[in-house]
């Protein structure tokens, strides 16, 4: 939809006005890449997301693998879960609320 509109064309105002009037979401989402350009095509969107996650994993949250202590794999059978444990966990839950994964004890 937006890929057919040229830069400086006034059709974009008609499209946005139509989108404001309707309650349905029309068109496709766009993604900005690292240079600030809008990516409209699926391949360009995927590349923008891939570059963003690559940046997050390597630059913004840099980590040093040599400083991570080695950990041995955990072996043995899994913890046996009883019906009493399930009933206790359910009784602690609030209605209409989903528990956060870090709240499990």
C-alpha cells in the first residue's frame, strides 16, 4: 500500500485520513533500519530486525564469554510434581492474572 506512494506525493494524506476514519487496521507496518530508513518490503523488514537483534546481542549488551564460569550439566530425573503441589500453586494464583515466570517458587 505505502510502497506505491512516492515521496512528496499527497496521496499519503488521503490514505492516513482514510485510516483514521476506519476502526480497522489497514495496510502493513513499517520498520526503520539502523540508518533511519523505512523498510516496507518483507525482506528489508527481516534484515532490519536481524540487524537490530545482532546489535542488541553484541554491542549494547556486550558480554565476555571467558568471564562466565563453567557449569556442569544437570543430570538425573526431573522433579516429581504431585497433585498437592499443583493445588497449592493454583490456590496462590489471583483470578484473571497470569503469573510471571520469575515468581515461581
